[in-house]
């Protein structure tokens, strides 16, 4: 087994574990009104749950395209199609929202299990062309970050250490890549923050003292 295969195994397992944490958390809760505000400005709990489901479906779409040897758009209708689908689904009852999230997760995990063309690509709304081998980590990140965004008791301090360690490495590389030559390196306040809090700052989910969120998510 190669190092790339080991990495892919870890990332698929990490995403699957994040899925289960999310589903268990949702199943153990009393029903929540879909119009309850989330931690994301302008989005309700219904918006976040619908996004988690449609995001899983979009990854299935890219995997199925790659399996055929095609490069397909992540969302039908692009970013506007994504927005419309999230808005349309956001007002459904709690049980219907949870069933949708669960179905989309099961479908995505089955797609991973049977996928063979890991050398293919898809077209992400955020990143343009992206290797499908990178998508399991992308889904891991989406699930962990939006689980917190729901505002239902799961916090950044509940993120598992293996996720924080891997995403912090990636986000710090991304931060440095966007700095002018000779100005790389995180601000001192960020470097002094605990890893979970530093990652949340890089993902645009928290402030550090007077330092506004970095918001380079994606």
C-alpha cells in the first residue's frame, strides 16, 4: 500500500466518523424548528442541514462523472443552482431534513466504496478543477465545520485531534500561499492560540482577540 492510499483511507475514515457524529447528535436531539437561526449569518438550521445534504449529493455527482471519465460541475446550475436548492429545502420539517442528510450520507459513502477512478477530476464551485482523490477530505471538513455552524451544541472544541491536525496543516499552507513574498507566517496572536481555536480562526469561524476571522475556507 502506498502513502497516497494510506492517506485516502484515513480521510475516508475521518469523513465517515464525522458523518456518524453528526447523525448521532441529530438523532439524540428533540426536534428543532427549521427556521431557528444557525451560527452562519442569514442561514437557519434548515439551510445548514439542506446544504450538508446537497453537498454530499454534489460530491456523488463529481465521483460519478469521474468514473465515466468526465469532468462535471459540482452543482447543477452552478452556484445559483446551489443557492436555489438550499433555499428550497430549508423550510422542511425536522424529520424530513434529518432523513435527507442521512440518505445523502449513505449514498456518498456507498459511492466511495465502489469508486475505481481515483485519478479523475471534478469542477468545484470554490476551487475549479479538483482531483476526486481530494474530495473525501473536503467532505470531512464540510461536515465538521457545518456541524459547528448548526449551533446545536457541537463546538470547535469537539473537533477530533486528527481532523484539527490535518486541516490546520492545509490551512496554514493556504494562508502562506496567499501572502506577499516575504510576509508568510501567521500573526503572533494566531500562533499563540490553541490548535482548535487557530483552525477556527483560519476557517473564518472565530475571532482571536482583536484579529478578525481569516475566512479562507475552501
